[in-house]
């Protein structure tokens, strides 16, 4: 987050309560929470009180989004006429507006659910409640870890060959693999013997390998990354492969490169 954006207090999550949607039960979410020592707790079916964040979305909609141009509402009775012709916001613009509203409005007004047992009837805002908690329990200390964001990336398992690693038909390599080429990993389970590789579906030009000896992260570069002159998403790669298949009977990775102009077009969508 840039320094120009509004910031609120930080907390260290210990438990995440989720509903039973497939995305919340994915291996990706479970592996990230396991790395960060966060427990996952499923909510009871048909019990909205287990997920108070849903009430917050209503507050957000009524307190902020309804006042923005182009707001459509939750149904046809809650929207104006020809809202599609009004101004719209890009995702980064809308995120900045919501962050500012949370910091300057939501965190500063009194909430009925915030109470201090020792002082009945005292009205508190989230910022005041946070300050009260810090005063009683001390400041929150979160150790800074370089490359913490890489812990949140999707993980896949593969073997390390003499040429590097291969993911979705793309080969990646780097000096960090030198001590592990043609070796079985110590990890067990469904993918026993394979090595974990972190990947970003928004950029296929590199993946990341964490050295088990010192837990340091190292980028692994795609063998044809220099020909693309910038990041490319996996969605764009799939699209480029589809174009190459129309022109070549046996399209390979190199034959995707002439379509890099299409990759850039997809990236700008």
C-alpha cells in the first residue's frame, strides 16, 4: 500500500471464520493459513451471526456506495435510470475511496457493538476501542518478514530437473536450484518427492522457490521472459496458445512468442 493511501490500525489474525464456498476451502487458502499459523473455522449453515462482516457490507453499501455515481444497488428497485451512462470507477480508484471512507468515517464513529464492561453505556468508535485494547494489553508487535507477500501466492508441486522446473509447459531456471537438481524433496503427502513452487497467475515470466536450508525466496526466470518485454498473465498465455493452435498443427512454447502483441492487448484489458 502506498504512503498516500489512508491507513487504519493493523491486527494479527488468529482465526478466520468462513462460509462453505469452494474458494474458501481451496488448497491455496488452507496452505497460506497454515504458513501464517491462522486457524480456519467454518461458520454454521444458515447462521449469519457467525459472520458479522456481512452486516458490514450492508453498512458499506448504504453509507458510501449508494452515494457514488453509477451505483446500481442490490436490485432493480434500488437503482436510478440509465446508471450505465454515469461515471464509473476503476478498481484501484474504488479501493482508494473505500479505504479513505473507512479511515475517516467508519473507524471514527460510535458503534453499538463496542463496549467496555467496566464502563456501561460508554460509546466507542473502532479507533477508540483499538486504543483501549493497546492500553490494556500493550502494543501489537508483528515481526517484519521480507517477501511476506510471497507466502500468499498459489503453490504448485513439481520436480527439479537439470534444466530447472516446468510448470504448465513453461520452463523456469535459476541459480537457487543448483543444490537440488535431480533430487527428491523431503516433503511428504500427495505430492511426495516434489518441490513446492510459488506462482503468480498475473505474471508468468517468473516463479518463486524457497530454499529449505535458510527459508529465503528466490525468483526463477522463464526461459523466454526476455522476449516478452514485461509481465504477462496466465490468462493471456492460454489465449496466445489458442491463437497459435489455429495456425500451427503442433504449437510449442516458441511459437507463442510471435503473438506477444496479443498478450499485451489481453494484459491491458
